[in-house]
C-alpha cells in the first residue's frame, strides 16, 4: 500500500494505475476510521482495482466553535485498517499541502447547503464541496464513494459532480450501524455512557416513523411530532437540532409522505452532534 503525503506522490501513483488500465476508486474520509469507512473501501475494492483512501481533517468545513482541534485522530490504526481492507494507496496530506495559501475560491451549493445541517453549520457544505472538488481534481478517480449516513453531503456532492461536469461516478453506500441501531460515527467517541444508552433512540424513532409512513402516509408534521415525542421520552439528554422530511434530491421540505422522501434529523448530546436519516419511498406503497 502506497502512503502518499504530497499531491505529486498521489498523482504519480494514480497515473501509474491508470496507465495499467485500472479503474480508480476514491474514498474521502477525515480519518478515525471505523467499520462505516471500511465498508466504503470494501465497496470500492469490488468495483475498482486501484482504491485511494484520503485521510484529511478539512479545517475549512469546521466553524471556529466546532471540534477541529479535538477531532479524533488515529493515523496508525487508520493505515493498518486501510491495509487490511486492501486499499491501494492512502493520501494523507498535511494542511499546508492542501491549502498552501488561504483558499480564495470556494465551491458552494447555496440551495442544498443551507437547509438541514447547513442551517446550524453555516459554511460547512461550502468547505466540504471545496475540499471534495480539490480531491476529485487531485486524484481524478473514476468512482467516488460516500456514506448514506451523511445523506445531505452525498446529495450535495452528487449534484456538484453533475452541475460541474466532474468526469466520475458517485456511489452512495448504506449506513453501517451498531447492533442497537446507532449509526457508526467518529463522533460517537464523545458520548458519555448515559448518552450512549440514549443515542439508539435516533434510529428507533426513524424506523417507527418509516413504519407510520408506509402504513398510512400521514402528513409530514404528524410524523415529525411522533419522532419528537419518541426522542423526548427515550433520549431526554439529547437536544434536537432538526427533524425534517424532505425530497431526496432537492432537499426541500415535503408536506405529504406518499412519495419518495428522506426523514433526516440531528440531535446534540453534549459535545457530540449526531445525525441520521431514513429513506422511505412510498410511490409503490398503495394508498
Ligand atoms: P467522515 O470521515 O466522517 O468525513 O466520513 C467519511 C465517509 O464515510 C463519508 O462519506 C461518510 O458518509 C462515510 N461514513 C461515515 N460513517 C458511516 C457509516 N456509519 N456508514 C457508512 N458510511 C459512513
């Protein structure tokens, strides 16, 4: 496995793979890798002979009040995990390699990036889009892999790739969960034991809401109320940031639940802000 710390090194490695006729897959991450990240590497390995994992904690997607300095960093374990999952190369640049000068050009998705998580994290998705666009230009993959856990991020990047004609395919892979339903996240490490006991209520509330929708397509407001009431009872230590039911592509709120929708939520537990979502497609549910 190649460990590239510079743009030049990863470009040389990718160019060699491409000239050998190998398709290149890219798995962008911020490190502190867990089974969710490894599932993306596994999915990439099935489709692409040359898999690049990028590990970079991107400062421009963190607000000054957020956890950039404290974000978990486990580079040795990450490299061992990437090796074990058969990655061909890890691109692990330092901040100055990616941003040698202050970034004066950003890629932004003004409509999709200001709702849901974007409402409470202004500038976050511009930071994400900008670094992902840079990674696409640096690595030039044929396919890039993202997790469904970060549903809004995946929708925005898919749209960015389409709008800006990046010559690659985007694959979105299912969320990997703990046995009790909690979505794996690097930020779960921040949870206290009490918070960890309450956190599975997020997924449970989404599952119950999806069952309600499939059974009788209630108005979106009624579904949101049911989720809030479940969270109030089973996750009293959590502070709800948002619960919304939206169109999966435009991310606009929907009132009716008899179509193709995503229920997305974010809940803060102390230092940890957890997100989760469920996709419910009722176009064929009957009425
Ligand atoms: P991060 O390191 O948090 O930026 O995540 C890197 C990639 O891993 C993103 O595409 C995430 O959506 C994906 N990811 C994170 N957690 C999970 C999970 N539990 N299941 C599947 N993919 C995940």
